[in-house]
């Protein structure tokens, strides 16, 4: 694609639950190849925003374009097929199966979505593709390991691998380092650094060190509204952001 417009764009995106407005008129744009951090205090509306993008939640108002196409009313499986992948939600990990079986399962799901008669089960091409994905994320030596025996870091990396099975253009990650140790966090952020540039990524992340290091640009949500957008340095110095994070006496 030359002359590529934004991968993702929203206009006036809003979600209310009863009388409570969780996402309040968000105008947003994401350029191809970008790694964007989405930050904001607990309850800011970050996950709700992701859930609308991926089709899990219907917006109350506003429009979402993905690769130029209006996807506002599309169901999740069609949005996935268009090339958007929300990790940790689209596919589930089966802990008592092997790493390879899980990736084959995700590839199968993808292929079945494209062609209900297609299946990769037991097929050489499927195994080759699965191995390619495992190599991309650095899990190739664990292909035959049972998932429940993997470290937390490897399990998280596997979940990202499953999200990559459909060869998405946009990967959405909601707190990929939550609950991980420092070294496991380094493993996951190392993978995201490698994926950066190959694929457009949007990352919700509470660990400021992690998100400031990884992201090209940060978007800050507060009470459902974008209060700031800029480079990590700009966001660090932004008075309104400081106020939201540090100025409320908690
Ligand atoms: N299904 C729902 N019904 C009612 N209120 C909801 C629902 N989902 C989210 N909310 C509310 O919307 C607000 C935003 O929630 P959301 O989960 O999007 O925040 P978040 O920024 O992801 O927070 P966190 O950092 O804690 O994950 C919160 O006040 C939450 O309680
Ligand atoms: Mg959340």
C-alpha cells in the first residue's frame, strides 16, 4: 500500500452504560507501523475503547474506520478477518495442550473463518506455518511443551503468538505485562520491540517505564476523554497528565 492513510480512525466515539459515559467522544488516528501507548488511570475507559474497536461492544455514538473501511457495525469475527487482532480475547489458550496444538488451533480458527471446509489439522503446511509463528516469537524450542508447564512469560508470549496467527495488520494488547515479573516483562517487551515496525500495535499499559520506552506516541485517556497525545517526553512534561496521575493526593 502506498499513500497509506491511517490504519485506524475514530470520530466522536462514545460508549455509555446506562447514564454513565465510559468513553466520551474520542477522535483518534493511528498511522501504519506505529506503536501507540494508550494510558490513563483505572476506569479511564481504555478497555472499553478497545472493546469497541474489536467489535465486542457496540458504540453508543461515533464511527470507527479500519484501513479506510467503516467497521462500526461489524461483528467481532469479521473485524478479526479484516486484520485486527485483540490479544487475550479473540483466542483462548488451552493449558493442557501443547504450544504447537494451540497455534494449530488458532490457525484452524482463522482458516475456518475464511473457508468453513478448510482445516490445518495434521497437515504439513499448517505445522510449517505454526513453526514460523513460534519462531517469530521465540517459542520454537517449546513447540512440544504443554502450555501449563510454561513460565508466565512464555504463556503471555504464546497468547501474543495466537493473536498473530491471522497475520493481522493491527495488534491490540490490553496490559500484556500485568502480573509478570521483571524478567518476564523484559521478555514480552523484547518481543514487542521486534514486532514494532512489522505490524501496527496499540498497547494499554500501566507500567510507565515499559510504555514510555516502547511507544512512539502516547494517548492519555481520562474520564473517557483524550486529555493529551504526544511523544513520551511530551507526555512526561504535560501538566494535565501530571495532575491526573499525581495531583489528586492519592
Ligand atoms: N459493562 C459495563 N457496565 C457498566 N459500566 C462499565 C462496564 N464496562 C466498563 N464500565 C465502566 O466504565 C469505566 C471504564 O472502564 P474501563 O474498563 O474501560 O477502564 P480502563 O481504563 O480499562 O481501566 P483499568 O485501567 O482499571 O483497566 C469504569 O468506570 C467501568 O466501571
Ligand atoms: Mg482496562
